[in-house]
C-alpha cells in the first residue's frame, strides 16, 4: 500500500544530533525541476554516480529546505539558509547520507514492507 501525505506543509527533520532541517514535501514537480537544474547539466557525462547523487541531492535540497537549526559559520554564529549554504552542508558526508535516507529515500524507492 502506498500511503499518501496530502499535507503541503514543511516539516522538521532531526537530520543529525544538533542539526534540524525544515523541508517542504518532495513532489514530482520538485524532482523534475531538480533534474533540470543547471548544476546537473554541467556534469561530465562520465562522472561517477556518486557525484551525480550529490549534485541531485543538492538540487533537491535547494528547493525544499526552508529553514534550519544547528548550522553556523566558523565562529558559531547561526547562518541563514542560502543555496550556497545548502550545497556546503550537503558536501559534509554524514549530512548528505542522512538527507538521502530521510528526505530523498522515501521518494526514490517504494518498499511495500516499509510503507504498508
């Protein structure tokens, strides 16, 4: 069974200890827009799939992350959400993996055992 979440409201995710992201729902329109992102067009067609995965995650995140907690500059001052900040955040491996699992994973793979 596929469970539908009909809410269009952003939700808070505890991505890692001390890091929370507020994310809008990942819709078909978001995924299509991310796939057409200019950052993906600039990738070499022979780029490793891992490079493509990071670029795609960054493209989606730039569209769905609306707020965050626990992100600061090198002096610890809170940073506002910006496209550059989102890209830098997802260049941190544990953050990328958690984003893939918690935000993108449910939309990329439907497993009836986990969704039923």
